[in-house]
């Protein structure tokens, strides 16, 4: 396993609205990325999601913490997926920012 990939996305939505959007985004992502990514376990405890997923035959696990002013994703990637970590970090940051933009 590699060092965890960490993405922090600031927002101005407040915790409740950010949490609602993250949950909706995960639900949408299950369908949108079903060919590439499978979320195997998903467990919410308050404002924290603990999950495990697989992509390209590799398993990853992580957490998402939703706070009043930011969403923080920390995921531990296996070596194959870690090779794409920089690209993953950029895409997750961009998609997350779009999801959390104030509308």
C-alpha cells in the first residue's frame, strides 16, 4: 500500500448542505462510474463515511469527513492505482468543487 491520497475541498455551504450533496454525488457516481468503480462497503457514522471500493481489479479504502467549511477525502490506494494518484487527485478535486459550488 502507498501513502494515502488526501483531497480537501473547501466550501461555503454549511455542513448539512455539503453532506446532502456528497451523499447525492455518491449515489450518482455509483451509476455514472459503474463500469470503472464499484463501491463495495459504505458506512456513514454522523458526518464521516468509511468505504471500500474496487477499480481495475484493485481494492482501495478510505474515509470522507464533512465539516462546516470543507470536505476531506483520504483514501489508501494499492500500488497500481497509486501510479495514477496525481490524476485521481486532480479529477476528484475538480468534480468535488463542482459538486460543492454554492448555487
